[in-house]
C-alpha cells in the first residue's frame, strides 16, 4: 500500500526534517482571503420584509445580519474604501475637547546628552578591556546551527547501521487482508446500506424542501400581512416617540433664550422655574442625549447668575424704595416686582436679603436727618455756611423755635419712613406666610394620600387572603388587580382626553405634555398680598416650616429694628444739640413742648411697629430728670433766697390772679389760670378758700403758685411724676422747716432784721401752714391719679408732710399759750389780795389778753381763737390757783375771798367782752382748791 511507507516510525527524507515538525500545507488550513464586511451596512430598501429585525430561518438563511459583524477599531479606521481618513472622528465621538496636540517634554525629566554617560564610560572601560582579553584567550563556542548539523549527521550514521523493518509491515498487511476477508459480507452489506441511506436522505431532503415551501406560502398568505401591520404600528409609535422627543428637545433647546427674555423683564421666578423644569427633563427624559451634555452645567451657572442678579436687584429695589421722596403717597414701590424678588430669593434659599434691607434702613435714616438739617439751614439767612462748614455746628446756630421746627420735620419724615418700611415688610411677610401655608397644606394632602394608600393596601391584603383561601394563586390576584387598575387608568385618561394621542412615560405628544410630565410635582396655589397682588406658590420650595417661621419672626424683628434705628438717630441728633447745654437752658414751656413732641413721636412709632422703642424714651427721661433738677433747684432757690429770707411775716394783700388761681383749684382744675384781660381788680385783704378766709404772707401765695407749677409739669410730662413728687415733697418740707427756723426759731431777727417775733407773726405763720395743709390732700389726689399702682407707696410722703405741718401748727399754738403763760406767771406771782378792786394785776392781765385777741382774731378762725383762749384761760387759772394757795386764800366767803371774786369777775367780764369769746365757758370755780 502506498501509505505503508509514510507510516514507518523511521524518519526519512532530508536531514532538515529530523528535528523539526513537519510543514503544514497552507492550502488546507489557511482560510481564503475575503473582503471585510461593511462596518455600517446600508439598510435594505424596497422590501417590506427588510423591516424585520430578528433573523428568519425561512427567508433570511443566507442574508447578512449584525450577528456576522466582527470588526475592530483599527479595521474601521483603515477602511480602504475611504479616499481620506476622517480627521474629526475622535472629535465627533469623544467630544470637542479631543484635539491632537504635541507632547510637551516633561519639566521633571532632564535633557540627556553624551556628557551624562562620561562617568559610566570611564567606569566600564576597564571591564571592557578585561572582557576582550578573556575573549582572545578562550575560543568562542559553535553557534546553534553548527551544533544542530553536527548532531544530525551523527544520528544519521547511527541509523544506517540499524536493519530495515519492511518485512514487519508486510506481515501486518497480510493479517489485515485476512481479517477483511473474514468479514467481507458485513462489509459489502454496509456498502449497500450506505446507498439506501443516501436515497432515504434524498427523499427526506425533498420532503423538507416541500415543507419549507408550504410554510413559506402559509407565512406569505396568512402571517406576512398581519406582521407587516404590527411592524407598521410599532414603527408609527416609534416615530411618534421620536417626534415628541424631538419636540421636547426643541423646547429644551429654547430654554436659554427664553430665560434671557425672562431675565430682561426681571421675571426671576419664571426663569428659575423654567431652569428647574429643564433640569428635571434633562435628568429624566433626555438623559444621555449627546447634544445636551453641556446644557445641565450651563443651566447651573445660569442659576448662580440669577442668584447674583436677584440679590443685586433687591439691593437696588431697597435703595430706590427707601430713598424716594417722602412726599410720595405710594406706600409700596412696584409691589409685583417685590413679590417676584422675594419669592425668587426664598426659592433659592437666599435668606440674607433681610440683612441687606436692614443696612439700607440705617443708611436712609442717616440721610433723612442730614437732608432735613441741610434744608433747614439753607432757609436761615443768618447762618453763613462758608464760615461755619460743619453741618452740626450750623445746626447749633438755630434758636429753639427753628430747631424745634427742624426736629418736628425729622419726626414727621421718620413716621412716613417707618410706615413705608412696615408696608414693604408686610408684603414680604405675606409671601413667607403664603409659602408656609402651602407647605402645611401639602403635608396634609400627603398624610391623606398615605392614609388612602394604607387603606388600599389593607383591602388588598384581605382580598389576597380570600383568594388564597379559595385556592387561587396570589400572583394571579396581583396580576388581576394590576390589570384592573391599568384598565381603569386607561379608561379615565381616554375619558379625560379622548382626542389625545398616545404618549409614553419618557416622551410627550403635545406641548403641554412637556410641562406636565416633567414638572408634575409643581402644582401651584394662589394667595394675595395686602396690596392685592396674587402670589402663585409652587411646591418645589426648599424651605422647611422652621426656617419659614424663623424668617417671619426676623421680618417682625426687622420692623422693630427700624423703629429703634430711627429713635437712635433722633437721640444722636438731640445729644449733638445738647452739647452746649442748650436743652438744660430751656424754660418750662419750651421743655414741655419738646417733651410732648417726643412723646407723640414715640406713640406714633409704637402704633406703627407694635413695640415701644426705649432709646428716645430713655433720652427724654434723662433730659426730663435734668429738667426736673433744674426746675426744682430754681424754685427752691427762689423760695429760699428771694421769698423766705426776705419775708417779714406781715399780712400781704392778695392779688386777684391768686384768688383766681385758688378758685380754679376749687373747681377741680390744678392748673395755672390764664390772665383775664379787662379792668384791673383791686387786691383783697385775705384769700378766700372754699368760704374760709386765710390771712397769708406773700411767700405762701407764691408757694401755692409754685406747687401748681409742679402739678402742671406732671400733667405735661407724665414720665417725671415720681421725680416731681419727690421734689415737691422736699420743697414742702423745706418750707416747713425754714419757716419754723425763721418764726419759731426767731431766725427772722437776724435774716430780715425784725426786732421781735410777735404773736401776730406766729398766728400768721400758723395760718399759712394751715393753708398748705388744706391743699396737701388735693395735691396727693392729683399725683395718685398719675402714679402707676406699684408706686402708690410714694404717697406716704404727703402723710408725713401733713403730720409735720400739724406738729408745726401745734407748736405755734403752744408758743402763743407759752407767751401768755409766762405773762401770767410774772404778773400773778406779784398778786396781793387787797383793795382796790379790780387790782392792777388783773387790769394788766386783761389788757394783755385784749392785745392777744386783737393780734390773732383777724388772722385765725373764730373756733381756733376760742380754743386758743381756752388754753390760755386754763393757764391763767392754774397760775391764779397756785398764787391763791400760796396766799392761803380759800373760798370761805371772807373778805379776801370777796376781793378775789371781784377780780375774777372783772377778768371774766373783760374776756367775754372780746369778739368771738362771749360764749366761752371759763369755769372759774376751778381756781379754788377743794375742801378736804
């Protein structure tokens, strides 16, 4: 057999085949060269069957599909059909940032030259010499090829000495032929079966072909049309999706120009809503769109720019609103613009805009005062602004009426300014409350929806348990429930929009679908500001209820702060004018006018802002205290130096104006009456108070007027009530003590130069004190009506003063009695019971009693005169009794008893003959000692 030699284990042929593998026929194992398939083959056209995507066993057995594509990137780049390689391949595919650039040498790698290898060459040269020397001594080995040929020749020589084994091959072939002959029948039977098998396969192939033809006809007749309709429907839906997606892309593409248009009209809220909607669409429905890969970052930068624009716009608005002319009747400037700005700032969580507004309030308050001063100074011709440069110095040149008009103008402008600030802050507050109300309603709706979902889940669990109990599958129950809900939703959508086209979850079919699908959460609710501007509040606000509540409180605090700022600036204005003691030099009427103006401003700002600012009130209180101190010191000095120290304690005539003053007090009005024009009225001898006559000195009349000035000052400046009460108490105490020193203490002898303190002086002093005591309850009631309840304890000062005055009056009465007592002691100690009758002693006593009566009767009331003479009579009886006891004269009816009785009768007759003492019970029997 021809193949017997090739199967021999002994190697044959050329010597080069001994140690190398046998060469492989390249025609059998190498696939023929074929042209590469197209990377992007053109889609078949003209045939409707070409629209099928999946391969078909019937019609697409040999058609090229995408599953045959096996091409790498170098093959695509080295397409031989392209005349020129596309230069923008990487730019289109990987972005505009991919450009061919030269590789810049690294700054960290030095430039290598031959000088860098000099040291190495010096070190290696010695080694190289040693290597060359060893190479010459030791011969080089044969190469691999020579060794291989030598080994091959040696093996061939050895094989030629081994005998041939071809006879073994012949033996094997004989044995194989014998075995085949033994199985020849089976062999030929197999050959016959092979032909039958081929016939059977041929028939089977024909049957399969006929079956395929029938299937193809059935597919063409029964299936191809229906499948084509389905493909067309699918194609149509895909086209609608692509169309809607393109419309959405076109809408998104117009975002930036639309935002620019909105910003040009200061529609910041609309621009921010559009940006938020576009961002949501890009993240949900247009994610992965290559042409919009930079739009998201651009919108973020645009949003940051809008934040800066809104802050700058709000700053400009605040400046324009607060610095416009105060004569303008408009409370809020551009209310819609303000609402838009505030809503935009809240949307972006830029909550520091209130601080900006507060800073603008401070600047405006300063400018208001400055402008008012400039306007006022420019109207005064006496002030030379070229000589007096500083504005504060120019202001100090104004007199009180001019300065008062300036202050009044400042307070008026501050009031209008605060009203504007309040109106603006009310708009901001209404926006914040609208957002807060919307958040609360949204939370309530979410809770209601959660409760509904919980109830639905419970009902679904009950239904599942029932179906499981009845033997149904749980998955079937869920499937039926989902199908039912889907059917209901589909029906409701069709009923709601029967003419609408189908719209998938990630696409839109109409322009309104663009906003509805992408911003379905942005439901809005409307409310109105105090000015009637509607506020559309969306649900995408990022502020919590706590932040909104804190912001609302900050708005109210800002209004309080604005009031405090105006008061602080007013205080600085007052203090700048008070540096030269201007305010302390004001008279009572001027200070009262100033105080009323300041109190009116304080009340007006309290009504506007809802809280009383204390800085101006404190400054007013401080100036009021200084005024009270000066007021009190002036009147105390006047009472001491000008009145008491010059008072001669003689009865003074009462001018008509003082009588009018007293009459006004009787009518319940504690105030200084206006001077009556007309005829001059003559002064009266006494002062008539509620029907009683008071003989007084001139000091007391002026003291009554001073007391009324204190009371009227309390009415005009209620804040100084407590100080005035203390000062008035001090004044009354001073008058009491000083009058006691001058009269009872005889200080008037040295101060005024009186020769002696007469009983008339004492009686007149007592009557003056009684007049003051008469008015103390009236004064007490006046102050009690104006004191706060917690300070009622201060009224005890009047009780102490009343007691001191009564004690003083009692001391004067005791002094009058003491004068007569010393006289009785002097005269009766020399009394002798003898003729004539009446005795000289009793005649002197009656004479002195008549003088006493004459001195005090016109000064003191009749009741007081009787009481005084009763006390004098008691002293007389005491001394007479003592003298009679000394003389041993008893009531025995003897001669001495008769003489004494006659003298006593003379004394009694004379005393009762005095005016007002007729009915006086003298009880002269007490002069005799009782018999034992």
